[in-house]
C-alpha cells in the first residue's frame, strides 16, 4: 500500500531546489522501499508562495525558478506576498520542510513558520539552524523533542521536530548522538561542522587566496546566504548549540559558546602548522564543564596533530568524534561537494516521520 505525505517547502534556494530534485529522482525508490509518495502542496521563496492541494509539479517549479521566476508568479497557483507561516495556516499538509536563510537577529521567517506548523500539529523538518539556535526549548516544547514527562503523555501525541540536516548535512550527527549512543555518556565531542571554512582552509594550503576560496564555496552552493556566518564561526556555533541541546541535553544558547572564526588566519600560519606536523581546522568542542553544566563549548581555529581523525578529512568533508564512557571513540565523516546531501538528510527525516506515523 502506498501512503501519500503532503509537504510544504519554505525556501527554494540551493537546498530547497535540491529537495525538489530528490522528489523526482527518488520517487520510485520511496514507493517501492517505503510505500511513500511525497506530494508538494505548497512552497515559498522570498517573493511569496504557490499552493495547490492537488499538488505542485516539482519539475515545473524547478524550471520556473531556473528561468528566474518566483513561486509567487507560478501559473495558476502563485500568491504574491504570502509567507511561510500564512502558508502553513492556509493549507492542509502533514510535514513542513523549512529551508529559508539563517537569521540570527530574530530567527525569521523560519521561526514563525516552524512554530505555526507545530502549533497546528504539523510535523516540521528544518534545514535552517536559526530557529533552533535561538529558540530550541520553545520548539522542542511544542514537539516530540521535549524530554518525556507524565504531564506530556506519549511522545507520539506531539508533532515530530527533526533537524538532522542542521548539524553536518547528511552526516547523522544528531541521530548517532540521540539513538546510537543510547546508554552511553558523551565525555567530549570534537567536530568540524562548517564545510565552507573547511574548504577555504584546505584551498588556502594549496595556494588559493582567501577571497577566491570563499567565492568557490559560494559557487558550489555550500556557503550560507550571508557567508560571514561561516567565516566568523557562527554557523559552526549554531550547530554546536543545537548539538548541545539535542544530544548533550545541556540547555544552551549562542551566548554559551566562545566563538572565533577564520578571518584572522593567514596562509603562512596554515603552512607553518603543516611543517610542525599539524593541521588547523575550525574546531567545535564540547568538553570539561562543571557539576550541573558538564560541557564548555567553543568554536575556534585549532591545530590538531596530523593523525587526528579531523586533521585527516579533506576540503569537502565535515566530521565529528564522540569520546564516550562505554561506547569507545566513534569518528564519522561526510563528503559533501554540493547541497544534495543536505536535502538527502531532510528526506531521511521525512521517512523517519513516515515510519513513526505508520
Ligand atoms: N547550502 C547548504 O549546503 C546548506 C547545508 C545545511 C543547511 N543549510 C541551510 O539551509 C537553508 C537554506 O540554504 P540555501 O543554501 O538553500 O540558501 P539560499 O540558496 O540562499 O536560498 C534561500 C531560499 O530562501 C528564500 N528566502 C530568502 N529570504 C526569504 C524570506 N525573508 N522569506 C522567505 N523566503 C526567503 C530565497 O528566495 P529566492 O529564491 O526568491 O531568492 C531562496 O529560495 C539555510 O538556513 C542554510 O543554513 C544549507
């Protein structure tokens, strides 16, 4: 039996358009392996929305965007000026997919859209870190991500909130930490979570200038809409905040992270580290806190010995090392040359929700 899941997709940039491509390329696999059919009933970009209860054609939407159009002018279903939160309230759907840009001032428009969905009982899958970095507790409290309690009843009574794309793209950072480390304590976590700075640092070692390297990461669709979030360390800090809340279960905000980016680093410093047998990465670290607050959090350029798992990863990779009490030391890396694996992580979340609700 095939079950249809109606989706809303806010944001049709590098990630949103990659998700539309996956709706086309993976449709047969989803039906055969998971008995699932995905139907897009609404989408937004910066100029408005398109909505159609009978479904929007992903290929036609992609062609319309590629030709420079906006969903607001999509023939027959465009609604100029309609935002994500209004779309969520206007259309019946099972799952919201949120992929608008990170906004660390107030989280908008993603925060209102995600809140509106969860308040309506709609599941939410986020690629946008901003709402989670600014309002993790509020979002979790409206969803199955809150810690269980008698008053809340069964977790299944709450809409699902998933965000595995937010912390390392297709690298299952959150899933490993929450599911596969069950029963273990994470004593220390080290991570390279920002692909843009990893790419820039490795290119600078090869003689490419900082500006050229940043432009290349933007060309690949991997940089943030506002790339200062990458190079000044805030994207990695956002991910660490989400990781600390969701996996380490330490209530954390951006204020709790010591942040330093890569803009002060020179090619000479990178090469000098290499000559010493070290490699500089933008390292996110959770370790050594105090009673009641077991983790101190930081993001800063750090020289690692060249045999460290995170010193060995390449310019289009991210990675994490979990040091645990009973599950050993687990290292994971992901190679992501474009935004497709991030869209694949959103698809993974959609399928997890589908199996939860089956
Ligand atoms: N790129 C990656 O590899 C990657 C990886 C993990 C997570 N993410 C996250 O995924 C999200 C999207 O990234 P992206 O690379 O796809 O960004 P992007 O290419 O800049 O696309 C952003 C999309 O959001 C729309 N948008 C911009 N401002 C808006 C507003 N105020 N209201 C409604 N829509 C708005 C844009 O509209 P127009 O089409 O009209 O410009 C565009 O469709 C970000 O939160 C990012 O942090 C990205």
